[in-house]
C-alpha cells in the first residue's frame, strides 16, 4: 500500500509580507504619478519637475462635467471678434512692429542673438499661474538650418568647411546610381516594341521616379554650392553655426549636444519658450487672474516664433499667418488655449482680455482653433491710426483665407494626437512621458 506524503505549506514569513506590501505601495504610487496626460511634457521639463508639470496639465485637462471649448455656449465680446475689414487685425500688429523697429528673427540663430542681447526673456515650462502646453511642439530634431529670406530656402549649417565638403561629395556619389538606372531604363524604352504597352508604361513610371530622385539630389547639391562656394556666404553660415554652438554649450547652466537629435529638439523647444518682457508682464497678469478665479494654470501654446518656424507651421496650421511680419516673430504675441475651458472660464478670460484691449494695451482675437491670440503693445497704447491705415493698403497685411476646420487628426497608426498638435498640424501622439 502506497502512502501519500502530505507536505504542509509554510506560512509566509512576516518579512516577506512586508516586502510585498511595500512593493505594491511603490507600484501604486508610480502608477498614480505616471498617470497619462493628453499633452506630453515638453522635453525642456527636467526630471524633478515632470510630476508637477503633469499635475498642472491634469488640472488643465480635467473633466468639467459640462460642455467645454467650442461646444460651450459663449458670447464672444466684440473686442475679440474680427473687424468688418479683416485686414485690420494684422495691420494693427504690423504697424506696431514697424513703429518699434524690431529686428525679427528669421531662424534659430537670430533667436539666440536676441536672447544674448536680453531682448527676450524665458518662460519656464511651469510657472506659478501658467503652463507651457505645446509650445514648440512642432519643432523637429533635424539639424539646424539658415533661413534665406530672399529665396525662402533652408540652407543646412555645418561646423566646418570640411563637413560641407563631405556632404557635397556624398551628394555627388548618390547621384551616380539613379543616373545609371535612368540611362538603363531609357535604353530599354527605346528598344521596347510599341505594342507592349503594359511593360512600356511600367518603364516610363520607373524612369519618372528616377528623374524625380535625381532632381531632388541635384537641387540640394546646387543649393549648398550656391551658398558655400561663395566665400562671404560661407563665412556667414559657419559663424551662424558657431553662434548656436556657443549658446548650446552653456545655456543658463545647461548644455546641448547639437550632434544628438533629441538634444537638438530640446534646444529648439527651449529657444521657442521666450517672449519680450512687456508681453510676459501681460501674460502673467492674465494668468494670475485666471488661476485665482478657477484654481487652474493658464495653458499657453505659442510664444516667439522665428520666420523659419512660422513658415513651416503655416503649412499645416490655418491660424499661423504667412504675412511678411508675422506677429509671433516680434516676441510680443502669445496664444491662450481654451479647448478644455467651460463657458464660465472662457467668458471670464475673454472679458479680461477684452478689457485690456479696451484700455489700448493689446490687440486680440478669439481664433477658430480653440485659441485666443494676444498681441501686446509694449508702450501700453496701440499704433497711430494713420500707420494702421497705411498697412491696410499694403498687400502684405492682407491675411490669407482661413481654412475650414479639418477632421480630428490621427497618426499613421490611427491613434489620436493631442488637441494642441492637431491645431498645430498633428505632429505628436498622446504620451505619458
């Protein structure tokens, strides 16, 4: 007879139970602190500030239990609506820009120079009463480029002349393969019987693609040569890159490696987080009143934008103007995001900004894509009417037609993007970073 041995299980030791409980507590805490926000933190947020930034973002995004954004019933003050002559809105801002005689930044190098001259001041990602919520979100991690105003071309910047020459040789080498392929295709097409239409059509399509590839490479090569083979232009471009490097090596205690794509984007986003002191004062005033009333930080989506960034943004964002003197380039403009705001919040905010406009301190407009655009007059008064009238008659002050609202943007995988990214062209998807 076989006897079954019964093994008595030992009870867990108290130490094991304590460790298990501690592990569960840590996991729960991490889960809570890592709760997703619809808008990801900007890359400029340092590790100790990630959780405070997320907590502030959650306050912005918090479910109000009632209609918000464009679904909320609001009465837009006349001060925040378009003028009967829509050209006037931009004309007022252009007239003020001319009166102040500001040098407008064309690219990131120009931004650095303005910062070095203390003409722009930095807005931290999270302030006492505001949060930078999508500022610089469409900035890329691509290498820095010079923006040429005359041609509208973006010219790559290199550390040394040798780096340019390497790129030029690389482009020359990359032309050989598509050129050889095109020669083979054209020879085959000549020999191809006309009755073989299907094969002939396929070869012609391949030939067109080869020509397209050759044209793109040749255009880039010619662009580089037109600037770097000119001694004066070459010195200017190399100097611009050095300006970027110098600031990146010691930027208020932080450094950025321009050879690292992630660091480049972080550097760009930080440069886009600046504004003129007069505009910061008005922004802080509005944010303080809003925070005091609703206990939420005021979400800001745009500050200064160089012409280069503005041009790319305008390709996907109907609110981004294409005039020769875009307001955001002055550093006097900022955008407030009202996507999550209730009727009461929006009404309070619009009344506050309308009052500032009535006092002659700002120009403002409630835009279609969940933003209120605010442009600050640094002298506390608008430009003279004769200057505005002059700009209205200038072709450059006329805004392009507003695009119709596009359907909700999605990424290639079908995931929704953040509302701010949608308004700015739908670049990034939801993240818990």
